[in-house]
């Protein structure tokens, strides 16, 4: 039981440390999605990955 308790404590400590960076990444991704037109990213993907599109 002590091992499970320690595992949960470590998991929550890790989530507590990582959550601000995950939130910052989500905000940046949302801003990029709203400001970069979708046709631009699709054209870039077609240029760099010609066999997949």
C-alpha cells in the first residue's frame, strides 16, 4: 500500500510541475491555429511531404 501511495504522490507532483508548461503549449498552439491560415500549413505540408498528400 505504501508503494501505491508513493506512486500517486509522485504522479501528482509531476503533473503539478508539468501543468503550467502544458497550458502554455496549448495557448501557443491555439494562437498559432487562429492566426496562421489553414491553406498555408496545408501547402507547406504538401511541399515538404509530397508523397503523403
